[in-house]
């Protein structure tokens, strides 16, 4: 039995038996883990509020070889995000993000980039809850990128020509990006404003991204949301249960 100590973000939890809980966390050093918190539902639980969704914690857990479920021995709050759950639209976005992490992150495989990206998005939501939809689109783009499921929008897959925001580009049914000449106008059109958002997401953090584009986002939300959702459905081969559609949140 090994003791693991790592930073973690609580994604969700479930009741187990009379007094315990199953807690799903994305950890910095151990990836996605499902853990038993024994006695977590008792009035005087030693875990207190540390296992609330999207709380950042310092986590100690014991793992056994060939067992996916680990056992929490300590959970200390690093940063609470209790106020986010009280905002219905933000809570919906967080629930959707938690589901996607569970779908895309393999259990027990550390991914520091994914952990830091999720943490930065939660911080951006806390700083600007009214920009929840824009932060969510940033999260979707980066989750797909880290999973290797996001197309390269910098050059045509057919001829290799550099793609710029001066002209629309076209995405075929396999999510490959082509220039106007190679696509012959066939495929889903991505207008220059969407291309600019995708390019900017590569160099900006989520808070900067939200601050830069919040004023104009209502004009691009539907197109960007449909694009990311199509890529997510293609990657998962089904629709997520809690997908947040364009025009909501």
C-alpha cells in the first residue's frame, strides 16, 4: 500500500453506504482518481468542507496495486470555491467541465498541463462569473487540444498553405481543415472571427481570453460552440450528458 500526496481539484462526489463518500478528483501527480472518504458524511467528519466540488485541496491517499479505488487519509483545503456553486449558470458550466474531465482524462495518468488548465479556468470563473460561457469554450478548446482531438487551424491539411484570418477556412466531416481552394467550398465554414478566437486561445490564459473577447462574444458564441461540440461528440462518439449548448450559461 503506497501513500500519495498531491494537489487535487474535487470534481464530484457520491454517497456510499451510511457514512462514506466516493470522491472523484483530478490530481496533479496521479491524474484522475476515484477515492473513498470514510466517515465523510458524519456531522463531525475530519474532512469538513474539503470535498465540495471544485475545491482545491492538498490530498493524501493510499493506493493498492491493481485497484482503481483509493482511500483518502487527509484532505486539506488550499482554496475553496464554495461561492461558485451558488450561481446556477456557473454551477452548470462546472458540472459540464467535470463530466468532460472524467471522459477525457485516463485514470491514474498524471497530466500536469490538464491540471493547470482546469485550475486556471476555475480561477477565471471565480474572477469573472459573468464570462462563464467564454471560459467554457476556452476549456473545451484546450481539453480537445490536450487530447489530440483538435484540428490544426494554421495550415491547410491538403496543400500545406498557411491559413490566415483574411479568408474563411473549411472543416470537413473528419474535422480536417482546408483552404477555400482545396475544399472547393465544401465543409463547415469557420469565419475569420472564429479563427482569431482559436488562435488567441493558444497564447492567452483563460482570464485574459475572457477579458479580451467578452464584449464581442455574443456574436461568435453560436458558431464557436457548435464547432467545439461537434469535435467533442466526434471524440467521445456520443453526446455528453450535461452538454452546455450555445445560447445558454
